[in-house]
């Protein structure tokens, strides 16, 4: 296989991966704790998209603000840890992964 064909295939695979990653926002999963008193829905990008806290656990006038604050804090932590994980992985693979302009191998 010549190099041009190989690079063409790599670009094709990268485009398909990018498309798949963009579609992750449409995949959701909901879990609950406390017998259903707290329910959380996340998407495939590991972002909380909904949080429901039972009225019996919090004052009704504070519920919406509490839910919004928890969602914001968890999503911010998830973003921060993602950056740190990528940095650590990059350090551990330094020298092993090719540095080809325009190609992102998940780092």
C-alpha cells in the first residue's frame, strides 16, 4: 500500500471518528439513587443534561437553583479532569505517537 493511500484512509477514519464523536451528544442514559429521589441524565459526551431532586429533599423554592448549581459544578469538574487526563496520556505516550500535522490520535 502506498503512503498516499494510507494517509487517505487515515483521514477517512479520522472524519468518521469525528462524526461519531459529534453524535455522542444525542445518546443519553438516566440513573437514580435514593430510591429515585435523585435522578441524573448524562449524554455520551459525559455531560449532565438533566438533574431531578425530589421535593422532599429540598425546599421547593431552592430546588431549581440547587439542581442548576450541581449540574454546573459536575460538568465543570468533568471538563477539567478531561484536560488533565489528556495531559497525562500525552506525557505517557511522548515519543511513541507520530506527530503528523492535521492528525489527532485522541490526544
